[in-house]
C-alpha cells in the first residue's frame, strides 16, 4: 500500500519539523540568535537531533491540543492493512511460561444431547442468580 504524499508530509512536519522549530523559538526567546546558533557550534554531533529532543515536550503538547480540536490532526492516524488470518496460521503458545490467551483455551465441549445442554444452562442460571444476589 503506497503512502499518501500529503499524509507523509504532515507526519514529517508533526514529528520532525515541529519539535525542532519549537526548540529554535524557545532558544531565541530565552537567549536570542546567539543561543540558537549555539546549537550549531560543533560541540554536538547531531545538532538537529538535540533540538528535536529539546522541543519534543512542547511539540507533544501542541499535537495533543490539535487532537482535542480535531482528532487525528496533531497525531496523524496511521493507515493499517487489515486482513483475515486462517486459523492454522495463528501461532499457539503453550508451556509453563505461556500466559492465558484466548487461543490457548480449547472451545467448550459441545453437549451430545439436550439433557446435558439443559443441565449446563441450569448451572449458568444458578450462578447468575448468585451473582445478582451478591451485587444487590
């Protein structure tokens, strides 16, 4: 699936350009142009990475505020591809280190005759009555 160029541009702006820009603005506000140029004085191996790291907290707030205004505006929704997976393709995890998962538990046995089904339904009804009495 090819990415939409406009979505890619917006994602790059939100994740890369916005934090750097906010860090530059904050440095300019605090110390003027000399403070902004200090990031590029050669002491840092990655001055843009340093600025991105400095501006990330403010950029995160801006993205959250944009999301409050319109969901997905600040933190773009990533497109995903959804497909069906055949049952035999699903990995089964078992053993003592495996935790309980929905695919590990076998399906409940199917009652062979209606009498077993009625008995099972009776037990469920009793348990529901007990649960309702405890909640009340």
